[in-house]
């Protein structure tokens, strides 16, 4: 009942924020995201608790047969926090790589206007429809081929917190978000070219690079941020799979083990409380990143703040 009670506590706290500040537009514009964050987190906790409890009570297969003793609160928190630190490092690296590739390719496509760059759009579509697990398998196959040819292990230490392992996991984690960011950013920048202020800038004789930087990219920054926010969901959704393939002991791998799935050399034990805590940690990371990104979006576009503050 720990997670059930926690979800109710978060729900009540979120309602308290609404009741206390919703009648004060300027304060609400700054703290309203906390209530939304709380409602979402309460929903995640409740839904995860219901699913895991149902699985625990009804399963007669590997889940019930591989159950393990529930760790105490201190050990549970330590496991989750340690795994979260490792996953955050991989996600941070993946975000940097994916953003740089996606936004960089979109910017070059718009600013250069060269035909060869049109092939980038085709590549992005191919990468987007390619399943993440196949990308992980492909990367591991490349690692194996390099080892067979050169005798040099480029994959790092399997199953450990190794910088090389983290690099490969972050690379695979960033590929599909990079394709998504590129497609969204390219469409956004192309639509921005049709705006009146862009035509006015062209008529004034500004160079195309100046037009792109000052009159296309800068006004489109809030919309670009919206596409960037959506890429976080792709990362969180792929995290368990990527960490499982590379045996990187972050939130994803720990979650796979906590629901009873085992490696050939490592047993998995069904631990309901740990599984719920790991899912809650991933949800908390995602919701916090989204809230921070939306605050950044409001800062980039002051009109959004005016809409939130103005009375209905």
C-alpha cells in the first residue's frame, strides 16, 4: 500500500496547489506547472501500482515463481537513486547527441539549400521507422565484427558501469530522437519561411544566412523546443530496451530484472516495490524534463506568458 498511499498524497498536494493559487493569475502562471506535474505523477504511481499488483496476484508463471524478498525502504531508495544517476548520464549524453544531429541537420538543410542535403530527409525517415532494438542489434554486430577483425574490444565491459558501454547506449538511445527532432525542425523552419517578416527581410537585401538566423530560427525557437520536448518521451520509452541490450545497470536494466526477466548469467527476481519505484523514477525524470523544457519555451516566447497571465 506504500505506493497507493504515496499517489494519494501527491494527488492531494496537487489539489492543494490548485486551490491555493489558481485564483491569482500571476502566481499561478509560475507555479501552475507544479500541479500538472503532481497530477501526472499521481496517475503514473496509481496506474503502475494497479498493473504490478494485478500481475503479482494473477500470474502463475515466471513472475510468481521468481519472486524475491522485498528490500527495505533504505535499500530500495539506494537502488533507485543509483540506477537513476546512471540513466541520467546516458540520457544527458543522448540528448546532446540527438539534439546536435537533429537540429544541426535541419539548420543546414534550410540554410544551405543544397540538393544533396535532401537525402538527409530520406535517411531520417528510414531511421525513424527502424525499431530501436534492431538498431541496438546492428551496433552490437558492428562491435563484434570489429573485434573479429582487429581483436580490439570496442564495446566496453559488458554488464558494468563503463564509459564505453555508456557511450554506445547513449548513441543508440539518441538515433531515433535525432531523426524525430530533424523532421519536426525541418518542417517548422520550412513553414517559417512563408511568414511576412521573412519576405520583408529578403526584400531588404539581407543575406540568406542572416535571414535564416534572425528571422526564421529565432522566431521558430518555441516551436523547435516543442519538438525537442517530444523527443524525451522517445528516450524514456527506449531506455529499458537499450540498457537491457547493453547490460548497462541503469533504471531500464534494473526494471527488466525487477519484473523477473533474467540474463543468461544473472537471475531476475520479481520485486513489485522495486519495479514500481523504477517506473516512478523514469516518469519523474520525464515529467521534470518536460516541465523544464516548457518553462524554457515560455521564456523564448513571451506571448505564452501573457496568455497564461491574462484573465479568461
